[in-house]
């Protein structure tokens, strides 16, 4: 990119060179009140007329600091002074930390991004511009290198990932500070940026100054260029991952994703790494960067047939081996599903969620020639009068028993699910149908012996399982 004489023109050239914001774009500027976001707002205002931008200001109130409310009032006044619409969203970071065991920084980031997207949609903006600088990029790269990362992590903060765009990613924090001083722009200091408990702050306050003082060759822009190059490589690798996904992933839903291991092992490690990251990201509903150590530990576990029955990628994402497949699942979503449906009655003729599929129950007269052997995994039949009028959902417990079709005695249901090769971690979340005799069927697995179709059966309960239309199918991924 050609060099510019000052930050204002360098900003314009950066926008144009990378085609970040088209002429006439509607841009929601995320303003915290700090000097970086204040500078970004001022620069966009200076080019607003020439580029026909529609601008708005948004502030996310995290309620993490005593002065946070004063910051929100400052940004509101700043927007009013600039003649721009102001939007505010309040988020509860502490509640998310307690509920999901995220770090404060991670919870704040996730809630902030979600709140920004909400404002974007509610007020019909095209883009969200944030004030990330080249110095933020350098800190991010160093953090990821320290923690262990792959090419995806080296790409750092993305310049453009719709609807987010970072127009200041070329400028150092010092260059922005100089611009703010020359323009005499008001801004707010965030004291938490000097808190040494956070790794980013220790890098910012200690490591980077040391590097600059002891290594004259050190340049922030060199690391920024590394991120740009890695981002290009990562985009190419993502295309290869998308192609591999079509072959390797057998089923995908918000609850679980199944990976075919023999095909998975045929790809080189970079694609394997990317596939695993994509699976975890898809299940969590957000971009997840795995460390190389996480990837190698999982790979070793998948290749070790006598290791423990499950592996945890993180506290929420677990993996089971099922024959030649690896089954990834989201524990919290499974827990929510169980809490939502346990002991709930099943309405006839209406589809209800059945893990990642749908279940439909209907009562009808027994078709001519129908026997218990007519059942398939997707369609099963029971004697409706044996089942009774009340039918409800339950989940296996240690004391639960089930008498499967063809058995002369009842078995502990968890023992039966093990014999039926239901993955270890999914057994407590495998829904069963309850009727008058107890467990009458495990739809998709086995019906119970007590209510099987008899010659004297007059009415049948038809159990049909089908794919959910809203599910992510085999040939798509997040």
C-alpha cells in the first residue's frame, strides 16, 4: 500500500487498497470512549461526505468498572455533538462467566459481538467498524504464539469478517495517540488496560517496550504483515477444508457432529487441524482457535484404541469414538435438551425434537399384515392399547430398566444402550418413550417386548423419526 503523509490520508488509502467499505455504506461505529475508537469515529466523519457514508454510534455497557456508566454518557454526548444517532446495549458479563465458566475477557467479547450484531440488524446498518489497531494485532499474535497456535491463529485479528471491519489495523497505537492529540479529541481512559493480571496488558506494558528498546530491528508492521500473509494462506486452506468437509463429515447438527476417521486420516495435518477447529466452532456457534497441543492430544487419543472412552476438547465439547467414526457433542446443549423434555408428554401428530432429528407419533388402525418385524430404524410400531393413552419422554437413569424386543427379562437401560453401541457420553441424553408398562421404546434403537404388535392388536402407535429441516446437514458447515 502506498505511504501517506498523515493518518487521515493513510486511513483513506487503506480503505481503498483493501476495499474495506464501499461508497455509500452504512457503518455502525463501535465506540468505547477510548482514544482508538474516538479516532476511528473522527476519521470516518472526515471522509463521510466524500464517501457518502451513513454513520451511527454504538456503545456496549459491560458493567465491569465503576466508571463504565460515565463512559457510556461520554459516548452518548460525543455522538450527539457529531450529529449521529446513538445506540446503547447493556450486557451481563458476570452472569455469563458464572453460567458458562468463560473468562471475563472471553465472556465480554462474545456478549459484545452479539450485542453489536443485534444493533446492526435492528437499525439496518451494513457494517460494524471497530477501533482495533496494529498494536492490538501485534499483542494478539504474541499471545497466540505464547499459548500455542496454528496458521489460523497467526492470521490474528481479521481485517474484514462481515459484518465487522477494522479500518485502523494499519496504524500503531502511538500513531493514533499522536492523531488524537493533534486533533484535540476528547476521550476516556480505561484503567483496566493497565491491570497486570491480564496477559495482553503485560505484553503491552512490559514485553513490547522491552523489545523496542533492546531490538532496534523490531517493527510492529512486520508482525502486522505476517498476520496479513497468514490470513491469505488461511483463506486458501479454508477452501480445502470446505472440500474435505463434504467427504469426511457424515452428519452435523447443533448437538453433535460425526467425523469418518478413515477418510480423515488421509488428509495432511493442516487440513485435519482445520477440520477439528471447524467442528468445534460449529458446535459452539463461534470462532474457536485450538492450540496445537489441543489438536495433538486429540489426535493421539483418536489413534489410541485402548484409551479412555471420551475426550474433552474443552469443558463444553466432548468426543466419543463410535466404530470408525468420531462423534463430537456439545454438553451444555445436550443438558438443555434433557432438562427441556424430561417427563414431557408427547402430542400425537406433532413433530418434536429427538436429539438432532424429529419424532412424530400417530395412532391408527393396524394395517393388514403388519407385525413387529415390519419395523425399521426410522419407522417402528407398538400396540397402542398396550402403551396407553398417556405417552411421555424420559431419560435413562441408573435405576431405569428396559425389556427390549426378543428378550425374556428387563435389563438396566444403560447396560442395554452400551450393547446397542450408543456412545458413552450420549447414553444419559438418549430419550426414551414411556407408557403404561414403563419404557415402551427407544425410538431409532429398539422397541420394547411388552407392547410389540400381536395378532390380536387392533390399533398401532406409529413411531416415525425423520431429519429436521433446520439441521445442518452433511454437506454444509459453519
